[in-house]
């Protein structure tokens, strides 16, 4: 497309491209005869991103025809030291645009010496050639400084510099790649060569922020194989739910290319969406398929069809989804005493808690809890979210209560009710005979006390003790600005120190509670500390959870 002086008209370029397009493989006319075209030429112009139809660019149209015919076009970035977007064909998205590297020793590291003086300077080893065009349109880099090249003289060869010397190397790489991958499209060739390239050059010398990879064909082997593999076992799900089903691309050792993924079949009423539409690289192997199962789907096994394609090859696989109809399993609730609440004359507020429910396939979304008094019918329902596994109730003293909880999963399946054993709250007044006083304790009348009296002492050598049978114990007493502290022991082990001093006076307050894992007989002991400005400790009552 050039004369002996290296000059050519656009019309010559187009004629040459059209001639190349017309040459088809004799054994398969759907394939081009020429796999790669090198264009070490340049003209002023820009890419309209529309194959030249928007800006009436006949060269762009010709190149798009050639590329559509299956031939990969390589173009020199040109040697103006400016952005390649100002040159054609370098700015066209359909070509592989090549910039030039100064490489004097064929090795990375920048340790080579000067090779020759060209374009008015000696470029340093492994740097961006100072004459080369640059920018986002550049796809790849190849050596282009001081290259032994052909010339139109009797000798036929000379040492030259320019992107025209770099581009043919890339065209050769295209031919090498296509030798084992004849069905690769020009876009796939470009993508693969860029992926295989490296940045083992001094990217700091790049005039722009878009560092193109340096051509590297060392890892091009024969075209590898791939397969699609579902998870180790079928995905389990209930109707009216969503699940992510794993999908793996298994690659042979020489296969890094992009696998395009698609859904080929889904059961009626279902939907399936790929997590990604393609995977590329030696390590890009995993994705998932988001499957939505409609409400009312019958239990059974279903298949989601998936397909992977690469360079004309197709692999199919089936992702098995088992639809099940299972229920959550709720845990038995437990009642416990609460600190910080007041003992009423006939009632006390308690806490009901339960462990998280389980479900073989779905998440738990909520709970319902009910209470029954003295063997009667179940009362009103309290609803809770999945994270709210607690409810408060104000219960009558010495009445028996049962609680039950059920759980619901994401698809609306409810568990059977999980029911607790009967429990009751039994108050023990400070003057009860089961409360054993050791040392000097004083009985004081108090209108605000549970039964009108409290037992008081400021002596550190005295104690109050009570042996009881149950699943929980609480201490009730008054708090005010003139009250002291007491140590709590259960079954001989120190538990904590109760602090009764408060700026606000309050009677019949539950100031300590302790729960046991199972019913049993225990002994609680209170010992005043006898310290502080106001050391007096007062007990109003114990509360036993039976």
C-alpha cells in the first residue's frame, strides 16, 4: 500500500485492505486467508466510534470490514510524541495499537546500555520511547528503538526506530497466537495479548496514566480446554426463596482465555441470573447463579442449564437444585428473673428468652411467643424478629406459667411450638423462717416494703442465708442515698457485691438475680460490707423461681 519512497494514499490503504478481505481460506471460505495485518502507516484523523459512518471515514470502514471478516489488524501508534487519538488507524478501537519501547538488551531491569542514537537522542533501556505516541487508544507496547529493519535499498536492512518497527512484532505475536487458536476473533486476540503482557518496564516514563502492557508471548501454549462444574452437591432450597448456586470453570494448564457464560434453561416460573457473564485468567474460575424459586414449587429435583463458550467451542452443564418442604426447629423458651424491676404487691416482671431456631435450608425471619397461666388457654401472641429472642411479662406471684415459642423461615414455614415446663415466682419475705439471720440484724418497719418490714444491719460480721430449690434467685431491697453494700455468695462461691446507694430512693427493687441451668437446691448468703459513710444494708425479700 506504499510506494518505494514509503508514501501512500488512503485509497491505496483501502484497496489493500479490500484485497486482503477478499482472500479467503480455500478449504473454508468463512475464514480469512490472512490472519494478521500490520499497518505501520499513519494519517491525521480521529475515531468516531462508529466505524467511520458518523464522520465519513472510508479507511475506518475498510478496517471494520476486514476485522468483521476475521482478520486481526495491528497499527503503529505513530511517532509524533502526542496522543494517539489524533492519528488513524491508531485511534480506531477495532485495531491493536502499538507503542514503542526502548529496549537495548532484551531483558527487564533497565540495565542495558545505549544501542543507537535515533530521533535525536539515546533513550534509556526499558523506557517509553520519546518519539512514540501514547494515550488510552494504545493497547500494547513492543521494542521500537534501534531495531534491525528492512529498507528499500540494495542492502535491504538498517537499524531504525519508530512504532513502525514495534507493530510488526505484535503482528507476529498475533500469528503465533492464531496458529493454535484459529477461531479466535480479533477482539479475543487483542484481549489475550494484553492479558499475557507485563509491566516489566519503567512505567514512570509513560507520558500518560494508561500503562500499556509490554508484549510477552512466553506463556502462549496450545489452546487449552475447559469444563463447567456445579457444586459438590445439589443446592437445597424451599419454594418462594432465593439461593446462589456455585459454578466453577475448570481450566487446563494452558487455558486462560475468557469463557462466556449463559443460562440455557430454567424450570417454568423460575428465574436464574449469572453472577458474572464471563471469566478470564488462569485464576478466574468461580461464580454463582442466583436462582429464584417461585412460591408453590413442588418438592423435587430441578436443573438449571448453563453454557460456556470460547472461540467457537461450547460446554454445557446442569446445576441441580433440590426443592424441599421442611420446617424450622424452635428452641424451648426459658423464664428468668430481671434486675432493675420492682416487686409488686402481687406481680413481678420477668424475662423470657430462647435460643435461635434452626432450619435445614432457609434463614429464620421471626418468632411468636405465647403464655399460659395456671394450665389455662394460651394468651395473646407477641411477635419478634429473628434477632429479638426475648420478651418481658408481668406475672402474678405464686401462679404457674408455661411459655411456648415457634419460628418462621424466609418462605413462611412455621415450626411446631416449643413449650416450656411450668414455672412460678415465689416471694420470700425478710421475716420468713427460711431466712436464717447470723449476728445482729434489726427489723425495721417500712410502708414501701413488700410486707411492711425490712431486715437491716451495718455489721460486716453478720449474714443472712436462705436455702431454696429452684432455677433462679433474686434479692429485693430498697435503694437510697443512705444505703450500703452486701456481698452475695451462692453455694459458698462469691458472686458479686450489691450496691444499694442511689441518688433516687426506690423500694422493692430487684437488685440481684442469678439463673441456674437446671432445677436444684442452693444456698444464698448475703454479707454486708460494713464500709462507707452509710454502711447499712437492708433486705426486703428474696424471690425464688421454681
